[in-house]
């Protein structure tokens, strides 16, 4: 039997379920089709579980390495990975139940099956009918929407010749289900995901090596962040190899370890580890969802959309990882809200990608927004830079985390802030001040004129803003 809706969303991750809630608020009859669990990769395999484990790593590291400096004497500190995994799973379960409750509250229909877009048929003269396929013997359910949002997310990318097997060669998804920690891990890829796992697993006692194709880890971040994070990791004992081209054909077992080689600056170098993590980005889930039944255009593996997230078929929208850009949960959520409000005729403001914060949750944390110094110079912006270390901030010393800095980049001609980069404790919380400043087009002077409480880590932001004009007080 066919069912009619104002909106059907294919995919129940942070883009899809948030869009559904907003649609329900606006009075649209709404359904979500999700083949797995509401919350998507972010809740079940990405953002939330990895941060839960990172928190366990932080507590363990602090207890083991720093407790005595606070006057806390602890003997024979050990780490229970099984308990850390249980805590992670409990958090996931609690949040999953919360999302299910929100669906009931909004009277949003949830179909647990695989959604496929159909072309024009007896159900509708336009493409967009959603066929829901189930794992059991039930017949397909037909959903006939006035509008569709594709929010099918992404999955870990692979390399030719290196396909994760879930045992020795792993994806980030596989790491989430580990029953015990390996003694050593080789991470292929030093981007955000690779760096977070490197930090976490090193704190758990795993011997970690990062092999990165570019000339630095975190290649999309500001060069000062790259250099500082590299120095921090090496000081902790994390091995980093850059300018390395991995050679899949050399992969082999070697007495209980995996052996693989990489070409490093023209020379072949061997690496040994108990397991390998392939962390080379993510690819959109666009296969087998019926795009061939529509006029939707795909470019380089991503669905093409306009500023309101409409595809070439104006009643079909796409949001989140499937459209590329910043593949972040908070981006997908706001794209979903925008798309729904556009469907409802509310004329929402266009989302500006350079005003979206990016966060890395390792030790130390990194957060940034806007342009890097290199990008600003490449755009021929005449810039002024203010930089201030956490080591000069009282709260950082009290907290026991003095590593890192705040860096603010401003346009000398317009006085606009064009980029903010933070490395240090709670950077992922502090970045919200910079995000708000960029949203309202604040100047460095306005950021410094805002009186930051003392003692607080946020004082580093005010000092960095003063430093743009050479007026930092404590430097």
C-alpha cells in the first residue's frame, strides 16, 4: 500500500533526523527511511563513540601521568578497555533512545529498511517515489512524497589493493568494535580521523605510527597547527612519516605482524604492525539508491546541489556527506534545516562554509574556522596575525594543560577576521566564540574589547585579538 507524505528523508543520521524534526515543527507530514539505526555513522560509529573513548584516554593519561602533580597519589593505574567500550555503548544507547523519542514526539514515521528512489511510475508522474525494501519477507513499502531529502551519508574510503578485512586491515568502523587493543598500529593517513585515533590509542598504550601522503599531518589545517601537533606527537612517542606513498602490493603477513612498504622521498621503507588502520577520508553513499532513475547530477562522487541543496530535480534535495564539502555532523544538521525551511517557503539564509568551525578531538585538541594563513596569502589578502600561547594563561597552568596557542588572522584593510586557529585544552569549546565573532563580522578590536573572565582559558582569545595590533598585555 502506498503512503503519501509532504517529505520523505532517505537516511536517519544527524542530517536526516534533524531535518525531520524541523519539518515536523513546520507541520509537514514526514517520514524517514533508515536501513540501520537512527543517528547514523555519527552516533553509532563516529563522532559520539570516538569521543567517548577519547575521554577514557584523557582520564587514563591524566591519572597515570599527572595525578601526582595535583597532589593525588595513585598506585598501579591500569586501563580496562572492556569497561571503556561498555561506557561508550551505554552513551550510544541513551542517545539512540532519545532520538527515537523525538521521532515519536514529532509524529515522524520511521521505516527501518533500504530506501530506493524510483522514476516516474503509476505512483507519481515525477521521479521521487521511495521504495522501502526490508530484510525480511515483507513486501516493499511505497512512499509518495511531494519532496525528498537524500541524506545517506558516507563510509570510509579505501585504497586500491587495500580493502579492510575487519581483522588485521581495519577501517575506522572496525576499530569501534575491537575486543582488545593491539600492541602496535600503523595508521595510513594523517588527517582528522587518523590523528584522533593516533592520540587515543597511544594514550591506551598502543605503539602508533602515522604514514601520511602529504608533507604534514592535518594537511588542511594552518601550518602553525601542523608544526605544533607534529612536535607534540613526536614528543609523546608517536612516530610520524610524511611524504609517504603506501605500496599496497607489498602487504604481507610476517610472523604475526603485517608488513607493508611505502615510498618515502624516493626510497622504499618497510613498516611492521599488528594491525593497520586505513584512514584516507570518506566517500559518499550514492550507489544503489536510485539516482539513475532521476536527472540528478553527480560530480566526482558527490551529488550536485544549488545553495538551497536542491538537486537538478528541484523537489529532490541532498544534504550532508553525499554532497561533499565539509563532511561534519553539525554541517549536515544545518543543511537539513535549511533544506526543510526552503521546502516550506521560509527563504533561509545561505550557509557560508568559511564560517563553520572544524574540530579535532585528540590530545591536544584543535579547532579552527575560516582561512589558514597560507590560504589568506594565496588570496592576496593583506593580513595581520595575532598569536598567544596558553602557557601565559593562568587557568591553563591551573588546569595543567599549558600546551598550545590561539592564532587570529585579520584582513588589514577591512579589519575583518578571516581565520581563527586554536590548539590546546578545550579548543573545541573555545572555538564557538570565534564562530560567533565571524558570524556577526566582529573585528579583532571587538573580540579584545569583550571582557573575558579571569581566570579562564578564553583569555587567550582576547590576548590573541590584542596581539593582532601588537597590544597583547601578557606577552
